[in-house]
C-alpha cells in the first residue's frame, strides 16, 4: 500500500504516467473514488503516457462504457458507473480484451466481483481540496506488488 498526496492535476497525471511505464499486457487497473475525484484524469495521464498522441482527447466512457485506444499496447478505458447488469458486462468482453493483451483502466469496477478479481492494482482517489487529492495505491497479488515496487522507487 502506497499513500500519497497529489497537490494538483499535474501531479496526478505524472503519477499515472509513471505507472503506465510499468504496465504490461493483461494488467487491469481499478480506479475508485467519488465523482470528480480524478479517475478519468488519472486514466488520461496513463493513456497518453502509453503512447496515445496528446491531441487524442481521453474523455469519460460513462455513456459508451468502453473506449479503446492503441498505444504501445492496446488500451481499454471503461466506466461502470451506469452499468447494472452482469449481462451488459459480459457483452463488453473484458476477459477477451485482457486475453488479447490490452491494458484496462476501469472506473467503478468494484461493483462487479468478476472484474474486481482481475485487478492488479486499485487506485483509490479522494478529494482533499479544490486542487489536492489523496491517493491510495492498493496492490493485489504478485503483479500488484511489482507495480507498486516500481512506483515506490520513483515517488
Ligand atoms: N490533483 C488533481 N488530480 C486530478 N484531478 C484534479 C486535481 N485537482 C483538480 N482536479 C480536477 O478534478 C476533476 C476530476 O474529474 P475526473 O477526472 O473526471 O473525475 P472522476 O473520473 O473521478 O469523476 C477535473 O476537473 C480535474 O481538473
Ligand atoms: Mg470518470
């Protein structure tokens, strides 16, 4: 477990970029926290750092549920805020995306145990003030520990 304060949006983007450097095919990063906490912002920082051009807008997938990108790896960014049924979840093909070697960023993934169980790392964001966020990086399994170890040496 790694806890940090992110003083402004730039620090959130930088942390996300540092994590992105360590990501490999099949990694699922869970993003949790209230609306406005910075989940989509974190995903944007990581997705751009994975090589998606800076002029590609990374927007909230709240309505589309999943946005896909191609960087140095295939990338999927999902938001399950509006998702209520397991059947809809299956249609999204999360397992297939992971098997195809994608990296996944999932907002509100804890709602679905089948998704939550695939997470290597939980990024839990909390609003501390207008510009500041508290973040807790909670690793799961060996892969999570590896990702955290890589970040600990940087922050
Ligand atoms: N330190 C910070 N980290 C991330 N976002 C921040 C920070 N400070 C302010 N913000 C603002 O908070 C908002 C976060 O929105 P968003 O990333 O869409 O949150 P979520 O996906 O959790 O609902 C953005 O408007 C962003 O500019
Ligand atoms: Mg969001």
